[in-house]
C-alpha cells in the first residue's frame, strides 16, 4: 500500500503545533498555580507524544529535545525541582525551540541538517543541567525569546508559514460530510426531475413550480450545512494570547493574566483569521496604556496582577467580541488635548465621550510620550478599525476612569453570504447589509430639488444627514419624480441614502473586489444578481464616517421639515 508521506507530515505538523499550544497554555497556568497537577500532566503528555511522533518519522534532533524536556517535567512531577518563574521561562523557550525545529523538520524532511542551532543547544544544555543559578547562563535563552519582540504577534516570524498552513485546514464531523454527500445526490435527482418537466409538453405549471421549490429547499439545506462546516470556535484563537499577555507584561515590568469567556462561540474561519492582528493591537495597548505597574495598582487598592478579558458572545445575529482590562482607563482630558494640538478637533466642538474615544482610532494618533516596543507610533488602533470595517464590522470604546476600558467589536457571523437589501439608482443596483438597514421612507418633495448630493432632513424631531448615491458614485442622469431614503446605521449613528428604487430583501453571495477597486469609497464587495448582472455591496461604516467627518466642519445649512 502506497503511503503519502506528505500528508503524514502535514498531519504531524498540525497535531504537533496543537500539542505545543496546549503545553504553552498549561505552563502559564502552572506558573500561576504550581500545585496544579492537571496542568503538569498536560505538559508531560504533550512532550511525551511529541517525542514518540518525532522518533517515528525519523526526526531525531526533535525527539532528543522533547526527551530532555520530558526529563525536566518528570522532576517537576517528582517534586525534586521547584516550579518557579525562571524554570517556566526556560520551558517556554523550550516550547519555542520545539516549534521551530518541528517546522524546519517538516519543511526539509530529511534534506536539511540534523545539527541543532546554537540557541537551541544552549536551551538544551540548561534543560539537561536543570539549573538556572547563574544569571549569565540563561542569557542565550532570553535572547531567543526576545527575538520575537515579546511574542508581539503570538508566533515567531519563521513559524508564520507553518501557522498559515495550519489555518487552512479544518476538522469536520464525518456525519456532516455524510449529510452533504446525501444532499448532493438528492439535488442531482431533483435537478433531473425538474429538467424533465421543463422538456415535457403541456406540463402543469404548478407541478414545475413545486419541483423548483423542492430543489430550492435541498439547496438551502446544503448551503446552511456548508456554512456550519466553516464555523470554528474562537477558543483556540483566544488561547494564543495567554502566552502573549504573560511575556508582554513581564517585558515591561508588569504582571497580568488573561481571562477567556465564551470560548465555545463559533465564527466563520475566515473571520477568525482576520481577527488576529486587531486583537494583538488591542491587547498590546491594554498592557501599555491600561494595565498599571504592580506598585501603582496596589496603591490604588487593586490586585497587583492586572486582568485582561477576551469575551465572545452572540447578539442580534452578529458576534460580539470584547477586549476588557481593569487598568487606569482612557485619559479623556489628554485625548482632547492631543487631538486639539494635532488639529483633529476644534475648540468649538462639543464632543461626547463616544466621539472623544473614537479619536483613538484616527491614523497617527497616540497619547504616548515616547515610542516603546508596544506602542507610541499611532498606527495600532487605526489598523484595528480598518481591519474590522473590512470585515463589515464596527468597533467602539467604553472607559471607566481608574477602573478600565472595554473595546467592543461587532462582526457578521460569516463573510460568504449576507442578507441584503437591494436598491436601484439609474440602471445600477446596490446592496446594503440588511442588519444595518433601519427603515425606508419617501424623500420630502422640497429635498428633491437639492442637487449637491447631500442634505439634512427632520426625522421625527431629529436631524438625519443624507447622501445621494447618484452623486456619490458619479452616475449622472436625472433623478425620477419619486425618490426614497434608506436609513442605515451602526453603533447609534444613522444616515440616509437617497435612491431611485427599492428592490427589497434577498441573499447576497459576496464576491471580493479586485485590487484595482479597493480604493472605491463606500464599497465593500460585489454580488451576482439573478439576472446575471453585478451589484456592488455598500460599506455602511465608511459612508457613516464620511458624513461624520464632514459634520466636524459643517457648511451653513438649515434643517428642513
């Protein structure tokens, strides 16, 4: 029987990285609770499994390294070696080294050198000696850890390709695959029956419609099942930051731990992949600007160890992810002063707390006095907002002085299919995400005479700014006698979009735009309509910001009734 070694190696890589992640998490837990037997057993089992699997595939240096790691862990189990922070750091460096060696072993598969690199040899030596008495002897191991800039992005650069490959694989329940196979067979039979009915003369129209409905039902069930297969829990993503929080905090003279809530909440695998960078930036900011040093925290009556909470939950058809810290909170006065000095706001503006905190997301904004390894360049939170809005999501901030800050992200459950609301302007069709559509109304007659593309109407006693899509997208032509306003909103903000026609609700399968179209304002993607034409999907978050920025320096205008 032929054996595909490439597939075996890929399975080995994925499983090894999973074992190393669990070992890493357990080591951080063991540091906080040295008597935790279950955490110790998890680490030991991981090292033992890695040793056996590596030896079976002929990766001798990896097996040797895992064996030495296993010996140290056995001393922990026998209580002949104390569980201290320095030993945990050494073992975490050992996990880093194993991750690197396994990735290289799979990439080379016997064609590379079996010699262990100097940095790994130093860790191996320290593991064998089982002692960190001399400060000088641990310097190479610390250098290995710091090469990742305190694991700023969760993994070292050389492991990026391995982790990218791992993220492309999904484990699927065999029952789901069986049901998908059965559904494809049933759809094939239904399509054949439907085609036969169409070819028959004098066939009753109701029979044809019923056959179409039955095919449609089967197709929708298959579509729903495929979407469920793409859903993965956020737990593995969140747990990657356990080590990140520990290392980042220690590197800056602080202590902090990560609490995870809602680890079993499911999200589309593509969304998960795009969340990594935003979460890293938010955690980094929480550690730099939020969490105080142990001395400051104790003086304020807090626990010396800071707490960062990663939370996931479902709400109104979306997924909500929160990054919460119990630090000092945002300095409202300092944010305003910095914004004034940069000309981002004016003295005459009366900004709400929400408006002030949104300034944090502006490009180049930072309240840090100096640039550090964590922040100070004013790019982190700008990246967060751009990445989240690229996922058709929104982000907001709440802060409590002296008690902490909560950043809330709202995201769609999937990026592949949305419930949309179709509108027409001239001969073009646009789709707005249905969850952002508030209501539709006819535009007042006097507003139809406005030709500058923007305006404000009175909507039940409140001003509602609006945009004309015809002018916004430069479509030309003349507006019809009757126009409609589609009111869309996010995070408490609302604007009106003036359109010619309302086509109503429908499902839209999202197609990405080519690179040449990425700079189009207010467009997030496209979809194919039933008639074969292309419709553009509106980026509501960008349109809202477009209006908000204009209102920061509004031209003289009156609100019409």
